[in-house]
C-alpha cells in the first residue's frame, strides 16, 4: 500500500509542476523577451529519482 501512495504522490507532484509552469507562462505572456517554459515528465521523473538521500 505504501508503494501505491508513493506513486500517487509522485504523479500529483508532476501535475503540480505542470500547473506551475503553465501559470508562469500565462503570467508572463505580455513580457517582452519571455520564452515559454515546458514541463517534461521524463525530467520530472529523473529529478524525483535523483533526490538526495533516496
């Protein structure tokens, strides 16, 4: 059961990061020179795997 909770937590964190990126893009849409960001799930997974102490 603990593993399934961890999987759910990881998915929620990835979705939160995605929402943060979209929010940042929308907030800066009128800023001169702003380049949009993009959340890539593979990068998020790698960050979670490589956390210190894991």
